[in-house]
């Protein structure tokens, strides 16, 4: 029997894009996550369209992925950043429109505050485009009060064609 180097952890990753082909970018990112060594399972929420928050540009397509992983949080972050780079992500300025944005939202029950990584994600509780898909996957993680707090943000479900 092989024992993993790290215990399996349930993590949640936010996905978003508003340049190029956002639906295709999210689908490719989900496939990339599923193909990552150390990622044992991937389950995705529905896709949602949302207006940019604190930014300009076209509406975003967003989702949340639930992962079971043996990767450490920093290793998972490095994987997410590599997938963003492969999708042509550029960072010309804060909140710039993007071809792909992947954020580590939750990593088990860990609290991480380092120069490279903060978990839970610092803006998790202020974004409808994160809370709605996260609630779909893990309703016990998102209260009705949290959803009510972002009720003024424009968001609509937009499942891609099968």
C-alpha cells in the first residue's frame, strides 16, 4: 500500500475569465486541474456570468472547483498560476480583464497568511461570483447571511452547452 506524502485535503478554487473565450478557458482549466498529479478528484459548480467588481471590461464567466488533493497549499497555488500562464494570463494592473483567473479560496480548514498566499481568500466573503458557486458545491460553507450580503451584485447562472 502506498501512503501519500501529504494527507488528502478538500480545497476550493475560484475560476474566472472575461477575455477571449471565457467558457472554453474555464473548461480547459478544469481539465488541467483534473490532470494534475496530486489532484484526486475535481467537481465543478455551474458557470455564472457576473459584472466586474472594482474593475471594468466585459462580464466574467465564473465557477468554483472542489478538489481533493495531496498537494500542499503552496504547490496547489503554483499549479494554479501555471494554468493561468498557459492560458495567456497577463497582469498589467490590479483587477485587469483576464483570460483566466484561478484563486485558492479554501484549503481544508487551514488559515494561511504568508506573503504569497492568504487562505481563506481575503475577498471570499465579498464576492457573489464566488459565494454562489461555492454554495452550490458546499452549502454548509456559505450561510444565507453571506449570500444576502452580496445580493446587490449582478450575477446569473449560465451553464455551458454539454
